[in-house]
C-alpha cells in the first residue's frame, strides 16, 4: 500500500493540533501523538509538571497521561521528581535535536562571524529556522548584558511580529508565502490584523534593501534587524539571521543606517562561504536573491 505524502500544514503544527485534526485518519498513530503532546506541554516557565497539570494543559484524560508519563520516563524522555511527584524533561530529549542541528553545518561557519558582530554592537546575533508560524533559534551569539531577551537554541518566537520571522518569510516561494499568511491569520486573526501591514512592509524591505527592521514590536526594549539567509528547496526549510540590540544603546538612525547593512552583509558572507564549501547550497543562494527582486 502506497504511503501518502505528509500534510505540509500539519508538518509544522503543534502535536495537539495535528492530533485534533487526525481523529478519522486510520493511518495516524494516536497514542504516539498523545505522547508528543505531553512532551510539548513542557515549556520555559512550565518545566516541572504533574499528571493533573498535564491533563489540564493537554486535554488528555489523567489516566492516559499517567501511562504516557510513566512510559516516557522509562525511556528517559521525562525524569520523575519523587519529592514533588512531578515530571521534567529528561536528558534523552536532547538527542532528538542533535541530528537536526548537526545537519546544519553552516552554523559552525557562521558562529565566529556572528560573535564578532554581536560584540561589536553589544547585542545578540542569531540564526532562526521557520517552523509553522514560529521561528526556532538554531544558533546564537551574544555579548555581555543584552537586556531582557536572551536567545537560546530551541527557543521559539512568532513570525509575524519579529524581524527574524519576516526575513525568513521573504525567502519563501510565492505559494508558500501565501499559505503562511493564511496560517497566521487562522491562528490569530487579531494579531494578523494588527501587524499585517508591518509584516508585509518587512518583506518589501528585504526585497529592496536585503534586511528588515523591527522597532520593539516583539519586545519593546529590544530593536532588531534581520536578513534572509536561504530557503532549502529540498527540505523546504527557510532560515534568516537577525541582530537584536537594547533600544537604549542605539543612536538615531543607527539601526537602519549601520546595523541593517551589516546584518545583510553578514548573510551574504555566510552564503558565500557555505556555497564555496558545499555547491548544493548554490540553489539556496538563488532563492535568496529572488527574495530581493
């Protein structure tokens, strides 16, 4: 029996959303999906959860949650805290991220250049991967005190209100870009209505100047610029690179006049080095150029 292609809309949705949409799919492994829903319930700020809390957060009945957490703990993906009768994410979960990160070898190429820029402007420089309507940090560099927002690998931020998200969206083929807008609106119509014009202006900035700006829309005290990196057609992965700086450190006109061109030049430099080392990246460079035309 031939396998059907994965639903690209579901591919980057939360496990809970896919579970809810797949109730009538006979090929869908419901128990596996419920286990992943439980794992996804653990987020920054909710790192220690009991079965009752997990049931409330996921909508999965408590007896089912208890079986899932016991199994996940036996496998090492959760760790049981006997004193509190609660669970936290286990070390084995880190192994799941390593193959993905190891496949992004350009991170090693980019890291020293990112660190140099971060120290120069006393901010942060990060690479993000588009995942549904979020960006996921896959590499980051920072200098000293960078304010309240401290990026870390694996941290998600929204696409629509961030420079990083808008720059990644600028790498997408037209059909994918339209689909992304539809998803953003479907998930939060009020947010889309409030930021649609700024989001589209960011895409236009990327096309005309090679970078876009964000003046505290995600976090009021942090201003940012971001540039498209590339869209990997085979894997349909889109990357961008940003630079965030505490607003009080910026001089008038500095973000657009100095740091924007520098982040665009850094993106160009990363692509040039990676393309020379790995010819297959050349197609990604073409996709990036298309974002500016």
